[in-house]
DNA sequence: CAAAATACGTAACATACGATACAGCGCTCC
DNA sequence: GGAGCGCTGTATCGTATGTTACGTATTTTG
C-alpha cells in the first residue's frame, strides 16, 4: 500500500524520463515544500520547464497541479498533528486498547499548547484576575463538567464566580446580570449546541467578554469570542476527548491563582476558618 | 523578538477588529496550513470575506498574500528540517508559566498509566459493561465534575447510570437502591471528604462493588474498593491536578463503548430518533 | 442623540498562474 | 545512415486568484 506521495515517487521514478526524474529528485530533496510553491518556482528549482513539472504530476496520477498540492497539504497536516505518534507508537508494543488512547491524548495536549501562546494565556489570566466584574461559566452537554470544575476552583479564590446550569430558561434569565465588565467562559465542542450559540450571541451583544473553549473546528461562538482556545479532540474512540481542554483549564486556574496570590491566600484562610 | 508568525499574531490580536480576529483565530487553530491555501478557502474557513483576510495579512505587515504565504512556508521548512525544534521550542522562552505545567501533566499521565495494567482496566471495563446491575457515580468537591463527565457518557450507551449529586442527605438515601450487582464509581482526592468515606463504607457493607479514582496517596476509601485507580496529581500549581484521572476516565468510557459496540450503537440511533 | 469614523462585504478588475498546442531536438531501431 | 518515435522547451491561451474601489452597516465619539 502506498500512503505518501514520497513513496509513490520512489515507486515510479524508475519509469520516468530524464526531465521528470529531475523534478522527482528535486521534490524529494526539498520534500514537500517545493511542491507547495508555484509550478514556475518548482520548475526553476529543478532546472526544467513548467510543462515538465505538469507532466510529472500527471504521471503520478493527479488530474492537475492544485490536486497534487492538496494531497501534499493533507499529508503535511497529518504529519503536523501527530508528531509523536509515529515515532513513539512502536515503543509500546503491548498494544492493549490503552496506549493508543494515551498516546493520542498526549499528542493532543502537546498540539493544543503548541497553538497556544503565552501571550494569549496571559491576556485571559489578566482578564480573569481583574476583579471588577463577574465571571460566568457554562458548558455544553459533555463539557458542562469542565465548566463546573473550573468554577469550583475560581469561586474559591475570588468572589462573583457563577456556574450556569440547569434548564435553559434559568441561565438565559441570568443574562440580565451580565454587562461589559463581566466575563463569560463557554465550553462548546461538536456537536455545537444552538442554545449555547444563541446565549453567547446575546451575551456578546450586551458587551460581555467571551472566552471560548472549543475544538479545532471552532464552534460558531468563536465569532463572538474575545479569546478562543482551540483544543484537539481526536482520539481512537467513539467519543471526542476533552482532556486537552481540561488541561488548559487547569493551567488557567493555576495561573489566575498565582496572579491573585495575596488575595486568594487571605480568602482561603478565611474560608478555612468558616468550616 | 518575534520569530514566528504565530507569535506575531498573538501579539497583535488584541488590536484587531472582530473579523480579522476571527481570521487570526482560525489560522492559529489550523496553523499553518490554512494559510497556505487560497484566500477564498481561508476566508470560507474563517467565515469572513476575502478582503478581510487580505486586510488581516496586511495588518501583520505583509505587502501581499503571496509574501505572507512565503513566510509561512519558510517557517514550515525550518520546522521540518529540525524535528527536535518542535519539542524544544516551548521550553525556550524563559519561564512562561505554561510549559512546566504542561510537562508535569504529561508526566503525570505517563506515570499514572505505567502503574495501570491492561488487566486491571479490562476487569473494570468488563464489570461496567456487564449490565445486570446499576452504575452510580459520585465525586468530591473538585472531582464531582469528573463523575458527571463520565456519567454523561455512560448514560448514553447503557441504561441504569446515575450520577449522585446535590445535598448529602439526598444521595445517602439512594443507598437503599444499591445492591450486590451494582457498581459505585467514586472520585476522591485530597483532601478526602469524610462524607464520601462514610458513604463508601455503607455501600461496601451492602455488597456494592466500588471503583475508586483517587490520588497516589490513596483515599481511605481504597480500603473498601474492589478496584483502585491511583492517578498522579502533582503539578507546579497551588492546586492538585485531576487531569490524569480525567484521561483514565475517558479511556474507560471509550473501552466500555467499544465493548458494548452493538448495543450502544443501537441505543445511540434510538436516542437520535428521539430528538 | 447625532455625526463621524471605522469596519466589513459585494463586485469589478488585473495579474499571474496553470494548462495546452506545437515545434525542435535527440535517441533508437531498422 | 535514414526514418520514426519520444522527450523537452517555447509560446500562447483561458482561468482562477489576489487585489482594489466603493457602498453599506456598525460602532464610537462629541
């Protein structure tokens, strides 16, 4: 079976005329980036003419040059998204149903954080730690627990943290309490829930700043969000994984706590004494 | 100093209008491949118009779209040529609060699964998939969301799954419904809650099989538990991390789903039709 | 509340890109 | 050594792509 274009090339390079072979060698040597450039650049790099490049990709079985480029991009996407899985998977020979799941989850986390800059997190932390407004949290069917988890922690280190739960009509009415200074943290992954989108839209119209936790395909709520955290969710399971988002949530919780160091320490002592 | 376009974006995303921010977010979420496609595809993915994409790249300082794409390609080339740079880059900026947290969490997961045998997980899966009894889930102050998360999934693929929540008196009374064939999944990490321990003890006396999710120091409930999953919780934060337990939970959910493949598929179809 | 400024999308435009027809050259085989 | 075939490059064409101008909607400011 042939899985990559590189293999396809080395498979057929023997049956190619000289010019196309030069094209093939140039592509292999600069794989795959030269193939993403224009035909003109590719041909210049290979030292052949444009038509030769086109004949080359045609011989590989592609209908046209864009189709060839799309294939290269898809390949690249798969490679970028699971950098470790191909190198690490042989290391765990046991092959129970466990390790693929773990490996995929670890990859997801690395990948999620790779797309997440310190700056972006710092902005969110600053917003959450700036206590002039209220913080609301809400989640979808499977992500509501994440909202709860985050709310449980944030509520300890600062006042005015509210988790929105229960029937839609209940939390929809809470919109009346939300304004410009407030922050709304929403968790929403596929399949995105209409009720949440509507809620987010209304909140946005009221000037509420929205922090969205979603998957890599971005919930439509991203449209209204001030900050978007896109977590990877793909795992070898019938379900999507929220683990990466969970870890981001924990990271934020930790960072906000550190930010509010002085205040939160006092608050925690006070809470202790209440028991 | 700004070395990558991703950093450049997160640096300026705050000063962008809504549409361009949306473009920025989709690029970060699908970095960098979406930026190598055509303006039309990029704009469609971001849900904005082509000119917005062009204004976006212009704001980043590029003269035109091709120049922007070249930059992305150069970046990609550098990244592909030294695969190690990807794993090293997060550690390079001096002490962002991010990577230590992530690294610790990843370590926790690896360590947690290292102490977890396939056999042990298989036993638990078999027990959960054996549907002659009921399944109850309950958690502590911070771990209740994990119980909810697991319950939300299990309840879809099989009947008789109950999450115990609310006031102590409420779920304590549910003990009357629990018997030998039933399973009780408890989440309990430091500081262990007395109420949970008492609950577990009573359930144990009634013959309920207990599956305990706890930390490496083991909740006292371990004494009554049939299966104990000990997750690592230490991270550089004021709080303990439940991420490792979360991943174990997701793994179990996935495994049980696979086990009940036929049944659950039918159930899910039936649920879909109810909507 | 009004007015200005900013931002966004629609539509027309120009360019540059990929595709193709054709001619020249070299190679092989009779 | 000559005729035929195949490979390659030049030049041209059509089109898809990036670009820009302009009108409308939205937000901000006085």
